[in-house]
């Protein structure tokens, strides 16, 4: 049994790695992602961010624009990716396609499920759409940043995935 496990591990390590093209989405220079660590003693932090200890109930009827995901600045204006949370329903725009999903939230914990996106070709903003999809798929908790009331999405390891700025809800 241990030989089988060893063989599997060696095969996994020998598999060729795939690289992701990390070209900036806009003419803006790439920004270094801020890292956020919640209750962790052994992390490296490139900038510290103070966050609120709770998320207001109004979150379940809120509208946000993605500012950065994984250190990449998002497009602005008509190509800006946005997300609207409305009591267990999530919808938005990636800059090219719309998306819908379900979400569950319990205090600071958040999980998105059943994420579906449109399939219109998105050559110019495809990397942005992929980042939005990845951030929404990986988010496990949220925080409100004290200095600007931005929403911070964090993964299961409390790593900052994305920052979103609040928008007024348009009906």
C-alpha cells in the first residue's frame, strides 16, 4: 500500500506544470496584492488592513464593484465586473458575461455555489472573467475593510482573493 502511495506521489510531482499568462488586463501597471491574515501568527503580510469584526445584515442586499482580484486591477466603467448579493442570490457581470449563483452566509463565513456564467466570447476581458469566476468559487469568508468600507473576499486560508468597493443599488 505504501509503495502505491509513493508511486502516486512521484507521478504527481513529475507531471508537467501549467503556467498562466499574467498579462495586465488594462494599461495600468500590475499592483501587488495586499495579503490579509486573520488570527494567524506565522504569515507574511505585505500591508496590514484593519477590518470590522462583523458584516452588517445590509450585506444581504448590497451591490459591489470588483477593484482587484489576486493583485490584478479590474477594468472600470462599462467593463467593470460587479456583484449583487440579494438574500441567498448572487448575480453580476464579469465585464463580458452575466453570472448567477447561490450563496450562503453565516456571519463572516460565505460560500458561493451553483455559479453559472453566460458564454459570449470575451477575448479582451477573458482573463478578468476567469479571475471573477475563480474568486467567487474560492471565497470562504468576507470582511469589511475599516478604512474604505470595501469588501474583502478571503479563501479558506484567509488569503485575500479580491477587494470590492460598494455601489449604490440600481433597480
